[in-house]
C-alpha cells in the first residue's frame, strides 16, 4: 500500500520559474527520499532526508520535512527544460521497505 | 561505475503466454528489488532480495509470478501465464546495503511489457 502521496498530480511552469511539490504520508517515518523519473527511464535518486532533519539542499533542489504535519516538499529553483519529469517521494514502511507515491508530473515550458 | 542493466527493453506478448525479465545489479550491491510500475502510478515493490535471500515478497502474485536471484548477483523475474493487467514497466533496482530506507536505490531503465 502507498504510504506517501504527492500533490499536485501535475504541474506546468515556465522555464526559469520555481516548482514546488508536496508529499504527505500517514505513519511516522525514519527517512524520506525523493526520486526523479524522465520519460521512459528508470528512477534517479535526488535526496534523502532523515526524520531529525528539517531541510536539505542539493544544487537547485531544496527539500523540507515537517514530521509534525507528516509532510515534505521538494522545491526546484530556476527550472530548466531538463527538469521535465515525474517526481516521486518514497517513505519507509519499515526499516527495510520503501513505498513510492503516485508522483507529480512536472512540465517545464520553454 | 556501470549501472543496473535490464533486458529486454520492450516485450509484447499475448495473454496466457509466459515472459521472463533479466536484471544485473551494480557490482557489490547486496540488495536487489523488482518493482512494477503501471502507467500513471508509482512503482510497487514486487520482491526484495538481500544477497540471494528474500526479504519481502508480500506483493508478488505468487500464482503467476516467480523470481530468483542467482548466486546473489543476477536476477530473473518470470510471469506465467500473463494477464492483461500485467501490462506495466518492470523496474529492477539495487542498493549497496540492506536497509532500503537508509539507502540510495539505483534503478535500471526497465522492461516495458505489453500483454495483448
């Protein structure tokens, strides 16, 4: 069963704008991960954030985690055409198992 | 380092036929995962191996799906017989350690299966 749910389902932005997507989950977690999937490809790991962390950065990506609200957000700043992809959050069902949400599809318009 | 290799890339079969997918994980990775991704959905874990032992196969339809990991390295996933609802992308992933929640998963490009 899915633990995390992304919102919105789809997002269309202009190149150079920021994109924000959210992930909500139901039960407490140890870690939360974000992955990107380009069309027709496998998933690529972006960031892992631990339950005792509130914010993490990687290049143009910023992830926040609010364990009191059971939610996380992924911000992509200064978007590029290459950021067009689906983005998934993955949460732990237990120490050994990851559960992926349905994803947010981001389209960056030139 | 070489990535996760999967073959074939595409497969089209008729219902009730059998099909097999192959995965070669990144060298040295202890854990191997097979995920099923139906169009428009997130990946769903089918089976997770730690070396050559099964960690979780609770969502594997065992009446038609089987998987093995040979000598703790390569893996094959088989469907026999296939149903229309098996049409999906089958993704293989691997990770260095055994605790998926602490690990970065590396994914192959997947096998796109169409069952007609």
